[in-house]
C-alpha cells in the first residue's frame, strides 16, 4: 500500500507544460519529514505503489497521477492539481 505524501511545492519546466520536481512534507507516527524528488523519481515511486502524492486544496486531497505523452514519455502534468503550486 502506497504511503501518502503531501506536495507543498512544484517546479515546472521552462515551457510550463510539465512538472520537473516536487517536494513537501510527509507526516508519520514519528512526526514530519521534508522531502524532494525529481518528477522521474516520483513517477517510479507511484508506479511501484510505494508513494502516492497529493495537493491539499480547500481542505480536500487532490491526488497527482502519471500521464503518458504521445511519444511514450511519462510525466506529472502541470494541468492537474500541481498547477495550484506553480
């Protein structure tokens, strides 16, 4: 089961079309820990069902997802919940 992690910041590519890095705070029984990942690292963790990432908008969790481009490249889109962090 994937561990949830709240995304509190995101960095977009120069063209603004995709996310290149995310970061935030993960809450656990022992407290909070800061983390940051490249988009590629985050995608691997999501696909392996190790972590799932969310953005909190108006006290609601909006989950990030992996999208596949026409050329087969996988990305975290800047159109989804992460757009609120850019």
